[in-house]
C-alpha cells in the first residue's frame, strides 16, 4: 500500500553508487528484522507509482506464496554459509501492494516457516498492511491474529468520501469505521492509520473532519505523510492540467501542523517526522530503517540491507520467481549499493535525524566507533546557526523549524 511512507525507508533516500568497488566475499553481521513484499492490488490508486499487479489471479498469488517460502528457505541456508547470522526475528512486516489480499492460510504457513527457520521472539512485532474494504468482518481480523499478525497498518488516507474518490481508493469512510472497529473487537491493540496531508481539493475543514473521525477510532499509531506527486501517475497529469487543485507548500504545512498539534494534544508522541504513537506503540520495524540497522527482505521489488550491502529483488513477479529459483537471495545481480563506512555514517545522521529523539553521540560511537560531533562539526555549526537543529553537546535533533525544512538538513549529509 503506497503512501509517501514507502519513501522513508533507507533505500529511498540514499544515492545510488556505481559498482566499482570490490564486492566483499562474505557477509558479516547479525539481523533480526524481515520485510515481505506483496505485489498485488485490486486497482491502481491515482497517486501510486509502486510496482503492483492489479487484479491478481489465484495462480499468481499461489506462485508468489510458493516463491516466498523458497526465498525464506534460501535466506536461512545461504546466509549461514555466507557468514550472516539471522537471529530470532524481532520484527516482520508485510508491506505492499495490498498484503490484506493474501489468503490467511498463506500468511500462517509463511509465519510458521519463519518460526521454524529463524525463530520468532515471543514479543515480536508482526505487521500486516491492510486496506479497509478488505477487513469487512470481525472474523477476518480474528483469523489474522490467529495466524500470528499482531499489528495492523491501515491505509485510511482521509475520512472524506469526496477525497477518497479523488485518490482512487476503494473504501469509504463507513468501510474504514467498521474495519478499524472489527480489528479492535477481534483483539488487535496495535493498530495504525496512514493519512496523507496536502491532497488535491482538500481544505482545512477536511483536515478537521478527518481528525474528528480518527478520534473515534481505536488507534495506537498514526502516520501522516505529505503528498508526493510521482511521475507516471494520474496525479502527475492532474497537477500538470490543474495545478490549482493542489495545496501549495504553505497550506500543506498548515494542514500538517494542525494534525501534529491535535495528535500531540490527544497524547500521541511525535516520535518521527511523519509518525505519532501512544506510549510504547512506536513502529519497531520502521525504527530499524531509521536507525540504519540491517534487515532481510523477500518478495518482488523488496530491498534488504545487510552488512553494508543493499540488494533489491527484481520488480517483476516472473523475473523474481526465476531469480529466487536460479540465483538465490544473495545474488550479486541483485546488489544495488555497497555502502562505504563514510556513507554509512552519513546515512546514520540523515535517517537518525528523522527521529525526533535525534542522533546521540554515544549511540553513534557504539554503531560506528567514531564521534559524529567531530566528523560533522561544520554541518552542526551551520545548521545550528540557521535554527534548523538543536544541539546540546551530546544529542542533535531537528528544531521545530527543521521539521518543516528537513530536506535542507538532510542535504548536509548526502
Ligand atoms: S493500494 Fe493503492 S497506494 Fe497501495 S500499493 Fe496498491 S495502488 Fe498503491
């Protein structure tokens, strides 16, 4: 399910480097997070440029499921041979696409296989992205819980039926109301909603209405990303033809501030630029990305980050199936980036500053063995002078002004 959130994981913000460096012979390190990509959707939303197959048939779903199982098996056997230690999983995240289209039997089998191959921690966070129109009974949510899913991330985007139509979403406000409540009645306590600020035709009263609506929902977490108009989408065409339908940056920021201030007033902690959580409900899986920690990945178009190497699976169901069968998950053909030590440190700054807790000197030293205050002294001084960050000698974090101009801050570390 694409929201701008898909742009926040680390592979979205780091420049690609050419493969001129020598590829290490072996991997080293440990990992305990797994991302599984589901490439199916019922139709294409008007703002989405993600790889997804609309109107998938059962044969494609079955092929995906069988290949996911094979990829997990190869990850387990080949990582060991390559010197990578996969620890008992602490987070598993089904993203897409529309993971709620996957039959619960498949989810259950895949999670059982993960348990058998890697182990899953008792208190692991296991997330399923879901579209509200598919969660149309309490039974469905109960089945997901039984399969092992314990966190739902639902693509609400807006509570306005008019705006949902503009977005090309398939659910209505009423569908969403029932879906969140079915999930809660079935026993889910960790439920997140995705919102988008800066939608075409949106007014401040739409924002107020959505805020009132979500106040009635059993939510522990909310993500709110600014609309990012991607090329080759219906929104790109709409923006070229009718730019006046899109809020300007100032209005989008005002909308976001209204959402931020309201959620904070309701007891949500603003813990990442675009994310809010009740106490202890921060997304543990996404925090792995923001802390530049390693993660495994399975599925077409999925990217992993292991021992300084980023790999991306082919963004095509048939090519991915062939690649898993013939080459395996550690194929050199899948390597898209080799991150040098210097790049890894810049990445830690860039991603770490997304977290409102900021970057701490001791954590950075534990991770990289270096002192960021010395490495990035000139950047720190410049950003402090411009009022974009707060720095207390140990920790650097975005200032309020820096939250609105975070791209200027991040540019210093690219
Ligand atoms: S549900 Fe819509 S936004 Fe999500 S991945 Fe599918 S087409 Fe994209």
